[in-house]
């Protein structure tokens, strides 16, 4: 059985209940979240062996975090404890024409201020067959970028499959910096997860025959972006999510997988949203599950999109669905009929 | 004035708030529900004399149940106290592509383990003019089926009108068992409430000219099922609900009433759902109200469908609407304009 | 910089959480609201100098009210303290076919029972350049109508711009009484805010070429109503909101501004509603903001409609949006994409 | 079996959760309460036939009230519907040195503005054997005092036992007015429930040999007050509660019953308070229960004090205890050991 | 390092928030609890290797249970999945003179209906050095008693230390049945945890020189009971908890350990209670921790009592304290000073 | 009228509801707090002109903070906006033997990283007559200490009275560093607020004739510490709080004021605690109020202690009491009788 190591940041997530704005709220729900932690939880919920690695301080707040992750069965045995703070972020759920907004308070966190000596990759990679990170990890700090590079080099050496969700965050770094750093990391990546927007921002890849300002990209545009990504960096697979934002309450959601030969497109779901934060990560989780389960390319992208479609109906970042639930939706039953 | 006795199971209902999944939830809302109790509450809210009969243990939890039902004005004067437990069920509200799910913990309840000697039907039926039960009651146990049969025989003897909502529950019995038992009870029923799916499952009635796997049944298909039901059992009236599950958040909802001569079809509502559990029971409640109020067949089915349409916008199983509110919707005002 | 004085009633607002009906609810959320207070808060949130004037008793409940308004930066320096009670109202949030409903308990409030001697308009109007009231204020009592008249006469004398939102409330007075009183006040008004329904009810103005019972009014009908209003009372500007009630969950929302020469129509938004109470007031707030900011007529109506569109996604009566957020929507971005 | 009619005011009660002050609170719990309604609920919970009579408006808020009372089994069959408003009051729970506070908004309520023609006492008293009111009812308005007088005269005529809890409320009337009105009503009363403070305020009765300003009244002082009350008005029984306010969190609580011959003193409980509002009413409820159950004087006062001691541990005004629970405490078990 | 296996029942626990009674409550908090599971969680929180074994059904409710236990680090690798239901219990928190009450709905649970073939003790005991159960496990059913016996025999064979908390539950079995079954199991037990009341009820052991009805047992009485227990069954150690119930809000709490030679008494704590359910189990957890950590007898009993003293300040059954926190209290600091 | 400027840190405060531990909690209440902000709010609630000055980032979270403070009437007109983050802290409410605990996440906050150029003291001090800070401000960073020093020099120059609450925080700096910095600031202080423990830790002042480890300091010990403080730094007044921690639920609370001639001791209150965080700050607020109101020394200390006694019964850091409420308690009424 494969074992997937997800490496990166984890934060406390605070959101007002329901549709209250942060300006108004006096009560917050606390959960935990992070691009890579979200993937680890998805995988654990699918029954995979998943490990999450980060650096967090040791206090009662991170005790809650540790309990949460361990509860899902995520392995934390290499977690590094130390540093000064756990990053936090505040989510305000949008509705209709009002967008969701996020306030990040992630600077100076233990993981952002971690040093290379905190991580002994030789030991960490014992028993690991797949390594996953996102573009957020190297964006946290120069040290974090170095640590990531070091991890990737060791992973390559150990023939560990590497997946990366490009995940550009404009509040963490500039497109220039992202380009420079990610260009150095991309060659180590086997499975690249992205969307056309991040491909453009981070790697300057422009979908051919598409006017991005029009808001609507043709199927050919997506395929062009994916093909260029693969050609430039030699990925084995490139997967794209395609979100259509009708409003903060209703989105369309689809995905595409490219193996260098063929493009595999999923169904396009129309979703009435409960909580869309973490949607992209649940796609990555679903995709990795499909690939390590040796699904066909079509099944893998269908599973990834169905899993992440369901995530949009689940509160908080962590996806809470089983393989069976995903397969029911993949199989075409999106009617939401009561199960009794 | 007519007095309706509803006989069957009542359970505690526990659901997480909002859209949280049971896996995640630490806070639950407690209410009470049951196929026949829901009808009794609907009727009491419409101003009818309604009695509910079951067997429940005597403790502080059922004290809450009793207060709830008595608060609506439901008569509990023949309630049997005893046995070991109140059945419970857990509801998880779905959204979009994620279906609502239900976990039942109803086995070994006082009503499921009740004996014939618990019920003195001669005394119970004093002053009663209408008797309502659902297919859930005889499914609870062999004893419950016997008790139901005994009640029906006595009802017939006393010329009490009998209505039955077929309500097949696959977790309680097989279609074979259901067929056998319900075939023995159906001859006592005057008003049969069902849908084409349960008619098929319980009585093997197949809508003519319809491919049920296609998911879309023609008007003729529904009419065929209803006609067959009536022909087989000699019902006076057959009423059908027709639900279209667009998603867990949005459904269509309509109904049909057949009096052996004509088919009366209601309007088809498109509903953005607050809570759909209890929707079918609120249809039965509305229909019985219409019939005992001597509404025309068209008005009765329109009232039943409008009442149950509104139930989908009401939290918990019990419908919370007045005759006036139902009539406003029946009259065509579904605009939801603020009333001030 | 202009300073806007909003004069009228303010109430405590109590609503059950979520979609619970008042019949069922045991927990209520308390906020504060009132046709003119809502406008003052909108303006303060847009960065304007806004004052609110009313009469309220002095107790811990109104201490909460005062803190709330002062928190937004609304000036309360002329607030009159005294009388016996704060009006209250209960809001039940509708859904789909079930309309929202409101129970008012506003009679005998301090402001309804205020006397002319409570208000020294000479002093109150110091530094004020704009005066806003709604048709609710004179409807509260004969004294309130007299006080309003007195304020208007003084405002005119001081060349203060006057805006009025007609806001007919059938539970407060009859159309006859409203017609009589409002006809006496209208001549003092510069900017009239209304809709075709209130124009009809209060002033008997019938949109030409429109059958109001059909539920759909043509663009020409709205323009006809606005033109007649302006002609009769000599307003400088007439603004209309146009709400289409698809259901209690979904509305369309648009507006129109008429300057005596041209009609300026906004975009028509389709809104999935969080809380629609206070929607009209947020339109008035947005319009006044646009006008005192010397926006073009087109921009003013676009701003007013976008601001009030967003209000429908915000809990409670007070709008919680900034100029920047309104401008983003005005600029065409209603996609609700997460901002991070 | 005796049937007790409790006549008076009922209000909505709103309190912030926990120990939040009204100034801070945004969430309120709604319950219902009133001096006489509280007694009716106590009696119904003890298994007595209890009726409550008042005048309330008809709306969804009072529908909640009606459901609540009917849930306890309180008979509302003579309830008068009409008038404009339900009185409300706001409770802030004190703690330690900070007292609980109450804001009343009860003026202009339907019951305060009721007329004599609203009540047909001949019909109301059918089947009634005991009539209970408090000093709050005649304090509501002159009409309410007249109605009470009329009820008392009819009760006397019908040989119905009358109990009255003096319950002086300084915010409703002056001691002069109270003295004048209550002196007119007292002769109709058989069982007078009071404390030494109200005896002093309403009837000017001073405990002999006691300096009331010292805060500590001797046993003889209480007995002197009770004896004077009985002598002046010819009551059959006089019952006193004796509260010692150590702090808002901790009180002592005892009672005394005088039958004209002997003084019966209860045990003195030390109570850690959950909610003390309604404590006095639960004493009256317990006492009436004891008397109609023909308990000995000692048992009656012990039952009344134990019942009301337990009320201090119960949230909201309505006492929630059974005869069995009261008897367990009367019997000496106040250890609070878990029952399992 | 030792590894402790705790075997027995686990239930869902539902309690109203705060001090609401079950009769009144509509919102419940869900947690999980059980005499042996509570011990496993205590041990895991102290950093021990702890395993919990039971039989539970497989559904989303038990998924929540599994996540909860795994979050604490409790090993569930031998958990048996199957059967029909998870036992539930309802806790109502008492206050002052009102006792806490518990409604059990544990009958027919998967563990109560488990069969011997469900458990392969040879495999289960791999790596286990300590086995813990309570008197609740054999009380669940005859099968459960047989399974327990089988486990004890295998444990003895493998020289695993056995601890047992006598924990008599009158709602599960009679004292006669308890005596019979427990007398058969006691010879396998090394460490017996009890109190004088259960020693009397289960084994008929009467503290010499003590009148148990007086409510106050002398130190000598406790010592006599413990000595008799040890003499009869040959335990290595006997530990007693001593609770003094001043009221439901305030208790005293102490413990005693007897090694056959000396009696070790802890300090006696006076506790203002947050939640006392699970208090005894947290004592067992603390004691086992002390013993496997090879604390002195005095330190072991001091640790056990301090740990369980702290449990009374923690919501829900599971104790939430660290070794460091317990040691701080053991060390004498019970002042509750803020740590900052 | 005097105007008091309070300068220092303000943080978001997050605490679980009730007595939940941080390890367990998923819901948090958000409020705002800080040693100096707490004083400003106390003063505003007493009707004083109070200004609060800090540096905070500009986002929706601080918008909530700004609304909160402005709601109390605290002047924020010199607030500096900028920097990266608002400090946060997490409070866990203790009970009985379990202490309250606090997790600080205040590092790198805007105020901790503020520069001298952020504050133009000449302008800031316009209209200010009293300046208050605590020992937390200079402890935040070296820059913060420099800024404080600069403020004090300017205050002295402008003859502004300066008060300082020593408030040693071991997690922010060492006693050595505190001694060094505070020794440089103390000469500018007129009114020094402290307790014997901080006097010892920061200034090495040992109460004569007292063994601090005994936990009980004699009256003479406190007086000795205060006298030494005054002698060393030439304060005009020294005020001490004296807390006795019986447990986390119950404390004693008193104060002492020394004017260089006489010692004025307050009453000693025994408090059952609702929330003790912010208790010391409410003492400072009360004392400053007394002093600027030109109370006698005895009245000033009595007011300060009564005000802060009441704070212990109020949720969150900000005290919520009026002058009238404090005077009622000062006047001796701590009985907590309901006010109605």
C-alpha cells in the first residue's frame, strides 16, 4: 500500500457562524486547515495511509489540532514541535453577490520560520511512496522554499512520486518571486495540479486562442495551458480544476486530466455551496487517491471532481466523504435523495 | 366534527445544526417525529381534533415528547406508557449533490415490542371517526402488524374511515414481507396514500408504458399505478405524491388524487429546501384535512400539496402551518413577499 | 462635507435563528433597526457624517442600542431620552414559498408618544445639510406627524435638502390617512424614494398602461408612476426600487432614478437572499450617498442598487458594506469569487 | 379533585444566556412567565387540574405561549384573545455582588387594558374550586383591579377558596395605591401568601420587636407580621417566604405557615442559584398543592419550601419538578447525588 | 513501557447545555463515554499506551466516536464492528439541592449482545501488560459476563495485571446477581477499585464499627471495608474513593489505597463542580497511571485523587488533564491562579 | 473635565464558551481586550472622556474592534493604522482547583512592531490631562519601551498626570529587563498601581516582616511594600490590589491606597467568579475615576475595589458597570437582591 506524505502549513481557521460578516461577529467556529493538511485528511478518509508534516508550537490550541488530525487517522509521527505561533485565518462566508473573504494571520508562524535543520528528510521519507506539497509551502518564507527544495531532491533520490498543487497566493509572494521559485521546484514534480489562472500567473503560460479577460475559456484554452505546462517541465500528468463562479452561492465545477497523450474531461457540476474553502485541496486529494488506486485516467479525474464537488457541501476545509459516497456521485446519482 | 386517530411509532429526532455531517457534529437539536405523529400535528395545527396513539416509556425524555404534542393540542389520552425505550433517529441534512442521510435506532422500542393486550381498541375508538396509519407501523414487528390488523378490523366494524400511507422502509422489512403483510391490511383501507415507487415495491404494481429506470415517469404512468392500486384493493381514493429530486437543495413537488373516476393533478412546485424530512407526512395531513373538511377532490389535492410544499421550508418533521397559510399558497401566492 | 440627519423610529429587532418559525423558537437574536436608523448606518459605513434622531427610554436595552449605533460612528448627540418603551419587532425569515413575516410591537413607544416640545429643531439642524425621513415616522402618531411637519418647515427655511422614502405601512395607518398626511409633507421633499405600489397606495398614482394585478409592470409603467409623482409634488428627483419576488429565497432587484428629464435604470440583479429586511432602506442610504457625493444620476442609481443588492446578503437590518465593496459590484463583479 | 384557576398577567421573558449583561447581549432566550401562570404550571406539574386565565393578543408569539402552557397540561379554555400586545420583560442574571435586574415592558398589554366585559365569571368559574391571584394583577390598571374585585366577589358567592400572593411591585404602583386597592381585596382572601417586607409596604404592618433596617428579622418578627395580617383581614392561613440574600449567587430560603393557632416553620435551605426568578411563585404553587392535597400544615409548608428551593436550580420562571422530586428533598436528601 | 487494555461498553452521551432539565431541553451536546473508555482516555492523556476494546456498529455516529478516541491517541485496533446499536445515555446536570440524573438507553447495544466468538483474546492480548474492566461490563448481559471471564482467564495465563472498578449499577442488575457474577471474577483481579457502598452492595462487606445510615463513615470504617475485600479475594491492592455530597454543586473528594500492610490516605478536596460524571473513572485512570509509573503508594493515591478532583472541573466524561497539571495540584497548588 | 489617554496594546480575545478547555473547544467567543483599553472602557462607562491609543492593522477584524470601542464612547481619533497583525489571546476559564489559563499570540503585532515615528505626542496630547499606561506596553518591544519613554517625557513637559499599572508579565520579559526599563520610566509616574508580588518581581521590593512563601502577607507587609515603592520613585500615590485565590471559582479581593501619609484600606470582598480576566484593569479604571472625580482617598480606593469586585461578575475583559452600580456596592449592598 502506498503512503502519502503531505508537507506544508497548517493553520487555525476561525469563521463566524452562518453568513455573519467578520465586522459583526462575536462567535467563531474553530477548525484547522491548510493546503496539504486538507489533502492528508481527504486521503485518510478514503482509507489511505497519509502522513502530515509541518512545524507547530506545543500548546493547548495545537493539542486540539493534533487530536483533530489523529482522529482522522492522519499520521503525525514526524511533526516538528517548536517555534512561536500557529498561523490563523479568518473566513467570512459570502452569499450571492457578496464574495467570501479571508483574512490571513499566518506570518511568523512556526512553519514559516522553520529552518532546514528542523527536518531530517532521510528519516522522514522512510516508508513514504508519494510526496505532496502546494505552492503555498515555498511561498511562506525563503527558508520554507529551501526546505521544500531539499525535500524534493531527497524524494527524487528515493524515487518517491511527487505531486504539487501550484496554488498561487498573491498575498504571500509576487508572481515574479513565485515564477523564480516554482520554476526551480517544478522539475521534481510528477503530477502537477493547477488551473489556467495559476499557470498564467506563476509560469506565464497563456492559453492559446483564448482571451482570458472574457472570463470564459474554451476547452481548447485549458488544454493548451496544460500541454504547455507539461512540455515545459516534463510532468507525467497535469490536472486542472475549472470553476465557474456564478455567484458566491452557486458555482460550476469540473476538472481535466492530461497524460501527455489524451485529455480526460469530467462532468461539469452545478453546486449550491455550503463551504467552498478547501475545494481545490479536496480535488488534489481525490486525484491522488485515484492515481494511487490505479484508476484509469478518466476514473481518476471523475473521482477527483466528484469528491471535490461534495466538499463544497461540507462545512470547514476538511472534506468529510467516503470512497463510497464519491463513487455514488461519480456513478451519476446527484439527486440528493434521502438515504433511508 | 370528525376526530382523527393516528396510530404508530414516535421517535426522538436528533440532527446536527445546519449542514454539519454527523461525523463532525457535537451539538444536536432534539425534536420528535414519526409518520403518524407528524400527521396528527398537521391536523391539530389545522384546527382538527387529532389523537395520537403509541407506546412509549415513562421518563423525562418522553415527558418532553408529551409536552411537545400536547402543546399542539394533540390528544394523548390513550397513550400507553411502558416498555424500555423510545426509538431515536439521527438526521443529517444534505445539500446540493450530497444527500440527506438518516441513521435509525428504532429497534426494541416500546412500540416495536408492544403486545396486543396493550391496546383496548373498543375503548380507544370511542369518539373516533377517522383512523390513520402508515406502512411503518406494521413493519416495526410481527406484533405491531397484528395490533394494526386488530385495529383495522375494529375500525371497519365501527365504520371508521381508514387512511394509510404505504411508506415502504427498506431498513425495516423486505419487499416480500411488506407485500405479504400490507396485502392483508389494504382491504381495510379507504384512502390510500402512496407514490409510484412504493406501489411497485410493496405491491409489485408497475406503471404501464413507463420505464422506471429512466427516472422520469409520465403522467400516464402515475395514473396507471393509481388505477391498478384501486382496482386491486377497492380503495375509495388513491393519492400520490410526486417528488422530483433536482438535488438535496432543490426539489419539485406535486400530487395527484384519483377517485376511481377522475385524476386530479395539483400544481408542480419548485422548492428550495429547508428540511424535507416529514414532507410526505405533511401531504397526508393536508389530504386528510381536505377530505374531512369536504373539500372538492381538486381542492383537497391542492391543499395537501400546498401544505406539504410549505413543510419543506419548515425545520424538523412537524409541519407548522395554518389553514390560512396553506390557502394563500393554494391561491397562487408563492412569491414569498414579506407580510407586514 | 455634508451631514445627513435621519429622523424617525428605532426598534429592537428579535428574530429566531436560521429558518425557525416564531411559533417554534426559543432563542432570538437581538439587533436594532428602523427605516431611518438603517439609512444612518449605511451612510456612516460609507464614511459620511450621519446623525440619527429619535426618542428612546433610558435603560440597559437602549444602552445596547446606543453602543451599536455609536460603534458605526452614527452621531446621537441630539437623541431624546424619555418615555416608556422601545418599540420591538419580531422577524421570521421565510424560505421558498413561505414568506417572511413580521410582528410589530411598536405602539406606545417613546417616539410614537413624543411631543413637539421634545425637539428643538433650530438647535438640532445646526450643521445639518440633508434631512431624511420615511413615511413611517408620520404614521406613528398624530404627534409624530406634527413633529415631522415642523421639522420639514424648519429644514426648508434652512435650505436643507430633504429626502423621503414613502414606505407605506398598512399596519400603522390606512391609505386614506396616509394620503392626507403625506400630501401635506410631500411639498417639502426634494428627493422622493418609493416604488410603484406605494405611489399607488399613498397617492393614488396609477402607472399608465399597466395592469397592476398582473404582477408585472412594464418599464413604461414605472416611468409613468415616477413622472406623475414628480409632476404632482415638484420633487427634484424620484427614485424607485423594483423588486421581483420569485420566492422568499430568490428575488430580482433593480432601481430607477428620474430627474425630471431622463430615466436612469440600473442593472437587474438576481439575488439568493440571506436577509431582505432593510433592503429598501439600504437603497435609500446608497442613493443619498451617491447624491451627496455628486455622482452622476446613472452612477447614483447604480450605487444605490448595488449597495442594496449586497444588503440582501447581510444578516439583520443594518447594511454592512463599504464603498469599495459596492463599487466592485457596480463595476460588474458579482461572481462572488473568494478574495484572498 | 380540586381545580385551581390562576388569573393574571403572562409575559414573554427574554434573558441573555449565562451571565451576560443586557448591555452586552445579542442573543436572548425566550420563555413565558407571570406570577399566576407560574403557579398554574407548578400545579400542572404536580398533577393537579390547573387553569390559567388572562387576555393576550393572537399572533405567532402567543401561539408559542399557548403551546408552552398547553404542553404542561394547563387548561386555557377561557383564555381571552384580543388587545394589542403581550407584555415582555428582560431578565439579566446577576452573580455574586452583582444583582439580577429586570426591565419590564408590560404596560399597554392586552391584560392591562382588558375591560370587565372581557370576563364572564359565572361561566369561567364552572368547575373551579380554588382561585389564585397575586398583587400584580390589580396593579396592572384600574380596570384590572375592578376585574379582580368582580372575580373575588363571584368566587366568594360560589364558595371557591381564594389565595393571594401579595407580591408588591414598586414599578407598577405606589405603596399608597397598593394599600388602598389591596385592602379592598384582602377580605375575600382565604390564604394569604407574603413576606414581611410586602406586609410592611402594602399594609403598613410592622414586625414587633424588630428593627427592619438591621437586615435580620427574628423569628418573632415574622410571626408578629403574620399574626397582624391574619387579625386584620381574617385570613384562614398566612404563609411567608423568608429569603436571605447572601449574594446574587447564594441565598438562604425558608418559609412559615400560620393557621391562626400555630406557626409552622420549614427547614432553612442554603441555595447555590441557577435562576431565582419565579422562586416566590413556585412557593405559592407548592403551598396550594399541599393544601388541596390536605397535607398537614407542617407538610404543606415543607413541601412549598422544598418545591421552591428546587425552583432556584431550574432555568426560567416555570418550576420543573415533580411531587416525587419535592418529596425526596423534603425527606432530607439534598445531597445532590447522581441518580443512576 | 506498559500497555493497558480497557475493555467494556462505550456509549453516546447526550446532555442539555448548562443546567437545563431534560424535560425542557431542545439542544443537546454529544460526547462519548463509558467506564473503561474513560480510563483509556485518561491514560492516553497522561502519555501512556492505552487500548480500548468494545463492540460497536459501523455508521457515521460511531465514526464520530472513533475519531474522538483516536484523537486522544487511544488504540482501537482490535475494536469489533457489528451489531445493531450504540448505547446512549442522557445526562441532566444537577445544581444545589437538585441532583444530576441519568437516563440510560444502553440495552440491546452491540456490546451487550456480543458473543464470545467476537473476541479472540489470544490475539487481543498481544503486547498488553495491564487489563482493566469495571463491574459494568459483566452486568451488560450474561454473554458479556462470560466474555469477561474468558478474558480474565487468558489474562491470568499471560500474567497480565488486572484492575477492576467494582462500579455497581442498580439499573443493570440486582445485588444478588452482581454478587454471584463478581464473586466469580474477583479472584482474577490484582487491583480492586471501589468504595464502601459498592463493597457493601456487591460483596455484602460491612464496615466495622460504622452505621452506614448515618451518612458519615469513619476512617476506620473505610479501612475495615478495604481490609475485608482484600482478605476475601486476595487482591494486591485495594483503592477507595470517598465522595462527600454536600450538594449537586459542591462535593468533597478523597481516596485511600491499601496494599495489605498500610493505608495511604489522600488529601480531601472541596470541589465546586462543573461536571462530575466520569469522576470515578478518572480516579481509576490516575491510579493505574501511578501504579504503572511505579509511583510510591502515597504518590499513586495522591495522583489518582488530584487527577479525578480536576475531572470534576472538566465538561463531559473524558478527563482532559496532563500529568503536569495533576502534579501541580498534587504539589499543593489548588489556588486556581491564572497562568500567564 | 479631565480627559484620560490610555496607551498600549489591544488584542482580540478568544475564549471557549463556559468551562470548556481549549483542547476541547470548537466554538469561541471573540471580544477585545488589553491592559490600557480595559481602563479606557471602564472610564467611558463611568461617563469620563477617555481616549485609547495603539497601532492596529486595518481589516474587518479591527473594524469590529473599532466599533466595539467607539460603542462605549472611547475616543479613537489618534489611533494609528498599519502593521501586519492584531495580537490575539486565548482564555480558558478555570474552575475550582483548575486554574484559568491564557495562551498569548501577541508577538509581531502592529503595536509591538510600531516605531517612534508612528506617534506625534505633541499632537496626541492636545486636550489630554491624564495619561495611563501599564508595564505591558514597554514590555512589548524595545521600540515600544522607547515610545513609552518619549510619551512620558512629553507628558511631564505638559504637566499631564501619569498613572502606571506595573503589571509584570513573565512571558514578555525577564524580571531583569523589566527592572531596567521600568526603573527608567517610574520617575515620570504620579500614581503607581501594583501589588506586592509585582513590586517584588520588577523592583525587588520585599515586604518587611513577611515571608512571601507563606502565601499570606500581613497588612504591614503590604504597607511596607507600598511605602518602599513611594520612597524609591517619589510617586504621589501608590495603590495595591490584594487578591486571595481560594480557588479558580472563589477569590477574595481588596485594595489599599497610600498617599505618603496614610494607608486607606478597602473592604475585603469574597467573590464567586464569572470572569476574572481584566479584574486588575477595572481596579485601575475605578481608581483613576475616583481620583479625577476628586473623591477622598478612602472613597477612591473603595470605589476602585467595588468596581473591580463587580468586574469579576462580568463576562470578558471590559467592565460593564455604571457609577451608580459601583456606589450601590460601595454603600454596602452586596446582597444581590433582584432589582425590580
